[in-house]
C-alpha cells in the first residue's frame, strides 16, 4: 500500500472514529485502526500506538488469576 493511501485511510478512520465517539458505532476501534495505519508513515502515531499497546499489555498481565 502506498504512502498516500496509508495517510488518507488513516486520517479517514481517525476522523470517523472521533465522530463515532458521540454517534453510534465502534469509535475506539476506528481510532485504533486509523492510528495503526498512520503509524506506518508518521512517527507520532507510531508512538501513540506503541504506548497504548504497552499499557494495555501491562494491565492485562497484572490482572489476578480467576481460579475458583
């Protein structure tokens, strides 16, 4: 995929995701997808994606085991 396609698709998903935060739809998922596409071309988007992934990974591993 070309740079222009990544940037266009990323910003489109990011904008749609922000709109879906107040409208019905999977806003957070669209924002994550947009940032992932933008992260291929833009360092600031890659940093945001890496930071969120790291924090989500840590929170998942810190959860206690649910053994009954």
